[in-house]
C-alpha cells in the first residue's frame, strides 16, 4: 500500500512537470510515513504487555537494551526493504534520461534517516 501511494504521487507530478528527478517522491514521503510508521510500531511493546510475554522476553539471557535494539532493528530493516521497493523508479529515470544520482542517493539516505527517527519515536510511544 505504501509503495502504491508513493508511486502514484510520484507519477502524477513526474508526468505533469516533465523533469527527470525524484523530488516529488521525497517531498511526499514524510506525509506517507504518517500512517505507515504507526502501523509498524504501535504493537511492538503494547502487544507484549497485553499477552503477558514481556516477562518471558525479559527472562531470556539478553540485556534489556539488546531486546529494545532487536525490535528497533527489525522495524528499521522492514522499512528499508519497503523503501528499496521504490528503486525501480530510479531504474526508470536512468532509462529515460540522466538524473542527478547524487541527489537521488542523498534523498534515499535522508528518507532512511527520517524513517529511523519516526520508528524510534513510534517504539518509544508503544512502550
């Protein structure tokens, strides 16, 4: 659903403007993350407390920081995989012309960092 919404917003503005870059994609990404990130993080800790499995999780031979880091890393990895699903847009841009790859690379780094921030905040609110 996330990639369909991102692709739709990109193609609408891409074909109207006729410019070969990913600015429309990265401009709308923060607004697309608003429903996506809570869907990833809202049950990270609250579901553990509701089912009573947090005690079992904390009795494992792991430090609490390792458990928290593991849950955060899993959510970040999933977000990274979803974000990597938009790489065919880059392939299309390369096929159609010569986009600025530095700008695209920095856009992806920024999108990854923004998602990491939102995921950390969502994990915090879920606890």
